[in-house]
C-alpha cells in the first residue's frame, strides 16, 4: 500500500479563506479588526520566525497584529505588567507570549496571568478546565489542527481507536481528551502512550489512527504501524544536513499506512490556522461579553 498524503498546507489555506470571510463580516459589523498582541522576549531566532509567521498570517486574513518586543533580561514583575496592560486594553482581543522564555522567567506564571478571555493559545488552566468539561471556549492550536486535518480529509473518527504517542500538555494530553469526547466529530477510543509505556510498538500497532507527538526524530517506524492505518506526524526536527523531518520515518511508514501527513506541510500550517480561529473567536466573545 502507498499512503495518500494529507496536504496540511491545502487544508490550512481552505480554512484561512473561510476565516478571512468571517473576519470581513466581523469588521463590517463592528468597524474594528480582531487584534492579536504577540509578546516576544529576547532574541531566539526560532521564536522570531514563528512570531513573524503568525503575524503575517493575521494580516493575510485581515486581522491586526502588534508585536511587543521585550529584552531578554526583563524581570518577571515587568513582564507581568506588560501582560496586565494588554489584558486591560479593549482593542486587544488575543494575547500570545511566545515560548520558550529566556532565563529564569516562569512560563506557568505567565500563562496564569493572561486574561482567559484573551487566551488564544488555550494554555490557561480555566481554558483547559472548560475543555475537560466538554464546554471549550478556545481549542489548543496543534491538537485542533490535527482534529481538523482528520475531519477535512474525510477520515472518520467515531468508533476508531486513536493511539496518541506523547503526553505533553501542549499536544498529546489535550488531543487525547478532545478525541475521546462525546460527539459526532470525536467519540474515539483513545490510548495515550508516553515515554514510560511498555511495548510502545504493540500499542501503536493497535491504532486505526496513530498520532506521533513524542518529539523524537523518526521514532515511529513501519513495524509499529498496522497496514492501512492513518498516521499523523506532529513532530518537526532539522537534521544536521538541514532537512526537516518528523517523529515518523516517513518513507517506510508511507508504504504501510493508508494516509499520512508529510513534514513539512502537514500539521505545521494547521497550528497557525487555529491561532487565527481563536483570535477571531476571542474578538467575537469579547464583543458579546
Ligand atoms: N512555542 C512553541 N509553540 C508555541 C505555541 O504554540 N505557543 C506559544 N506561545 N509558544 C510556543
């Protein structure tokens, strides 16, 4: 079998077009644009690229984005002051503080400081709590990106056995909650595997849908995949030769899977797309509040 490629770029473009239409409608009704405030602390080249991409994506769908550049040696109270002023600013709808933070700055404290109504990363404990309750306000960007990739590729989720590898609070854990929830777009049976799982290959091989989010280059090999399974690769790594690869050994797994996401061009473009969705939701939510 040769797997069908799930084209994350094309699906992300399709969703961004829909978001752009909704933004236009919002602007015509309210006379203002949904506005994402991005906070970047220090000079991390990877973070600079991520922030640039996020801001560009905002502009392309008609949203406003502002960048708040802060020095690497900023102290926690000053950083919290910046967040408090963005929380108070009624023209700001979404706040994103790019991680990792340099030095001793505590990411948990920063997450807790963001107004949950502006929590477009969906990291705040209130946002996570609402998700666990089954009444989400914002969905975490990468997990929802994976979910949308499956839905829009016509891959049935209800009754399927989804095996998620990796229990991070950013991806694996929230995704396992989302896909096991009640509803026509979820209702999966989910197994969550992690670094302490015994016989990882055995569990992976039970999957109808296998999601690799363990953060180890090409850790998922063909012998771990049931023939015909759908494989979603959340990982992204750069080899010493400069090539981008995922958590899945793509070439060999593509020979046994029925569908697979490439790296790059799979989950990656979906994450930023879901940030746009959350920023629009935040603007709508604050208008109604
Ligand atoms: N650093 C890596 N991924 C993310 C993300 O999704 N949000 C934020 N704020 N920082 C990140």
